[in-house]
C-alpha cells in the first residue's frame, strides 16, 4: 500500500510540509508582510489621491507636457468642470484609480511638474514684491533713482525719470481723499514704472 503523500509546497526547490516548523515560520513571515503591505498600500493610496487633487491645479503648459494618456487628461478636464459634490467625488475616485495604474516614471514626472509650479509660484511672489518695493521707493525718494541705476545701468534713464515725475504728480495727496474719490487713483506712469522695474529684475535674475 503506497504511502499517502505529505501535504505541502515547495519554496526555492525545498519541500515544506504543512504544519512543520518551517511552514509556520513562513506563514508568520507572510502574514507580517501582508500587514505591512496593507499599511503601505493605504499610505500610497492617500498620497496618490493628494497628487490627483493637486493635478487639478496644475498649469496648462505643465499638464500638457506630462506623459499621460488622453483618457487621463480628459478625466482631469472633466473633474475641473464638475461642480456637483457627489459627481466630483466620483470623478476623483476615477482619477485615483487611473493614478494607481501609472508607472513610477510617469508619477515622478507628475511630482516634478507639481514641484516646479510650487517653486515657481513662490519665486513669482517674491519678484512681484521686490518690483512693488522698488516702484514705491523710486516715487518716494530721489536717492532711490541713483541706487536703481547703479544696480541696473541698462535702464532707459530718461524714460524712467519722466515716469517718476509723472507718477509723483499723479500720486493722491492723501489716502482718505483717494478713498472718497476726491483724488485721482494711481495713473499710467505708476503702472509703467512697475512694468520697467519688473522686466529689469526678471532679466537680471535670468542672467545670474
């Protein structure tokens, strides 16, 4: 009478009998891995969901350069259009599903695009603030004109000087009068000084 074959399985060419010490060890290891995998998957899923939501705010030029399918691009465009809460939620779930199907290379490109936009926004805000400070200073102080020319000698001095003179004439005598509509608001010269300053600061930043 033939012996009943032992129940078990092979791991790397080695037979592991069910119920044996090695079988119990392997199962415990597998259970631990499964638990860890569940946590990792949940964390990954949350991250992908956040990236999916951030994609809706991505600039058109950065979005257009991403290596994503037409189906994915359409899904993002639809999500931007949907205003109904439930409809938006379902659409975001669909985007989340599509996100999970992306390869690591595409995900890296998406993360990079979002980072580029974020850093660019911070840089733009700083440049805007600097330009506003220079404009106000140029109108308020005579010495600021010389300081500006030292830093930016390529500026058209005649044009800038004329604009400053005009802006000073246009400047409302006091804020209370301006708010009541008794004095003219900042005119064309005020805006043009800002434009010259902003362009010059941008050019200088790109040269460095």
